[in-house]
C-alpha cells in the first residue's frame, strides 16, 4: 500500500488518535514518576505542581510529550496499517 492509500483507509485516524492518547498518557505518568517518585507516591501534589507545572512549565512539560506522541503514533499506525 502507498502512503496515500494507508491514510485514506477506514479507521486510520481513529487508530492514530487512540494510539497517540494512550502513548501520551503513559509517557506523562512515567515522566511524573521519574521527576520525583517520592512526591508522586506520597501524593504531594503541591511539590509535583511546583516541579512540573507552575510558572509556565506545563507548556514545556506537555508540549514535547504531545509532539512526540503524535509523531510516534503516526509512524506506528502507518507501519501497522495493511
């Protein structure tokens, strides 16, 4: 199948978005745990907020993960579409 045929196939964008959402959620959770596991498992949301989201840090935190999730899911969906 060519690139255009794969994109036009039924269910391509549904699979693409589902894969992107799942991958984004997994990467976000892993990133939060790795940034400060102690605060994550003790449910210290103020510390998690200060480390990752306060003062505009949320844009950098989510932006990179969103772009990478979209690119990876597009590649993966293209690869798996028959």
